[in-house]
């Protein structure tokens, strides 16, 4: 066991590793630090509570992963997803499960709600209200951009794809900026067509990315939180 690579996982940061046994004992040397942490290594049937592992390993110098000791994976709750949203602020390593990904999408919908409120103030010619909502939207976008991008990347990792595939999501935004900077003359019908096309691409990407289940076992991006044993 000492020579085997171990992986740990928390609800705040997902799976991390590999670590050896000495690193595990050094990093998690108190009962408090072991709470809500699970551990896994090759050959085990599932994640195991770290405090259970450490307690037994300290007694006998070994650990047998039997079914009664495993920790069953539970999908993320909204609060857990929100905590991970900020604790993994710009973490592009590791993997993100479906439940985590869809809660992040729910959080990001709030940006579009703010956008609708802005349009309401414009329609009412309420400039002061519009300026306030625009400022709030800008601040929210700056705060949430990196975490949202990191979730897209980690979700791609979870299904075995490179994080560079997330560029598909940002191509529409890039195209709009290029047209604006280059002052490309576009009539209203063409502009409306591209607007709907770009929206379709983004929505299709978001939905398709959230459909596949986690790839089992370990891939080059880490160990699956949901199915650690392939």
C-alpha cells in the first residue's frame, strides 16, 4: 500500500492526487482536516472515508477495502455546488460531475436575469436604474467568468475530452467582437440570423456537455468522483 498512488476527494475541490501514504498522513493529521474527505487507490471498489482508512491503517499497518467501508457518491446539492463554485475559482485541473455542472448552469442563469432587468429599464427610459443594473451585471460577469470557464473545462475532462473544446462555446462571442472591431457592414436580417445561430451553438454546447455520464475510473485528468473503479 505504501508504494501505491492514492487520490483524495472533497465536495469543495473534487478529486486530487496522486499522493503517497506519508503525504496523506502529513496533510490530514487532525480529525477536523479528515472530515468529509474520501480516499481511493487502484483496486478498491469505491471511495473510502479518510478517517476510517487512517484509523484502521494506524492500528494494523494495512487496509482492506470491503463493501461495508466504502463511501457511496451522492450528487452535489445546490449549496455544495455553490461552495465549490468559489473554492475552485480558477481551477482548470480535475473533473466535474453532471450534477455539479448543471447547478453551475443554474447559477449562471442569474446573469441573463440581470440582462432582462437591464432591458426593462431601457424600455422604460429609466436611465439611473439601467446604469445600476449594468454595473451589477458587469461585476457579476467579472466575478463568475473564470469559475464558469473552469467548470466547462473540468466537465470536458470528466467525459474524457480536452478542455480546449470549450472554445466552441466562446466562438460566437469572438465572432461578434471581430465584426464589431472590424466594423463589418451587416444588414439587419443577416445580423439577426447570426444572432440566432450563435445562440443555438451556445445552447447546443451547454446541453450536449451535460448529457454524458462520467467516464469510469481514471483518465489523464484525474479519478472519477462518481465511478473511481473502472
